[in-house]
C-alpha cells in the first residue's frame, strides 16, 4: 500500500526532525558534519527554505524552519537525505537502510514559541552529555546567536531582534536565556514540550 501524502501547510513554522535507522550514527567524523551542512546550504537555497535554528547530533538532526508557498519540503528532505546518505555509503562502505523512515515535521502554531524552541534544540548537545556548555558544540546554530559567529545556514530568528537595543545586548540576553533553559530542564520544570513542536531525543 502506498504511503499517504503528508499534510503540511503552504506556509508556517516547523520543527523538522530526522534520525538514523535504529538510532545509528549518521555522523562519525567532523568531515561528515561539514558535508551535511554544505548540502543543507545548497538545498535550502534551491527550495527557498528559511532555517532559524538547527542542531546536528550524532544520530539525529533538528531543524527549526519556516516554509513558504515555494518550498517543497518533502522534495527538499528527500533530496538532501539521499545526497548525504549516498556520500556516507561510499565513504564507509555502508549498506542497508540509512534513515529511520521519513522526516517528522511538527507545526509550531504560536510564533511566540519560536525562540524558545530554538533554545531547546540548541540545548540538545548539553543534554546528551556531548559538551558542558552549548558554545562548545560546533554543529548547532547557538554560536551564531550567542556570539554573532557567521553561519551560512542560519536566517536570524525575528524574535532575536527583540532581545535588546543593540547586537551586544541581544547576544548577552540570548546567552542568559540559554542558561535559564538548561537550568529549567535539569530541574525537571520544563512542561508541555509538545506544545512547542518539539521532539527531543
């Protein structure tokens, strides 16, 4: 039986999540992360995708993005996933299913949650125990916001502009928000993550 077509809005905010089959690593070395980011940059431009926040974990990927009427997200994710998996297979002589099914796209219905969702996504490396501080992790959008580092993947979250009167103030506020986000999660006070469109793993 053919799979049902996805029902996604023509325009809106989405938390996109995909992972390796059986939670296997999809990134083994630094070069793998770099290859995926180069492909992501290529596909986001081709399909007019806006990416506000992201985190590439060892076995899964988070994108917080905005799609418009011209964005064919299904075709984008299919092409991106196939392009990357083909390179991975060739490099590591890998056979078998690479991705665990299709990507998941959770709609974020309240624009006010956009920044908070981004913070939780960028918090993933800390929660996974990969780093102590989010700025130590190279494969997320955090450093673009917290320190103003150039990142060709990131389209600046419009809510970021509301965090201060100037760029330095906004960056400092963002770092403070991340510290609060991590503390809240560690204390178990984060509730209703699904309402934020989040699927943290």
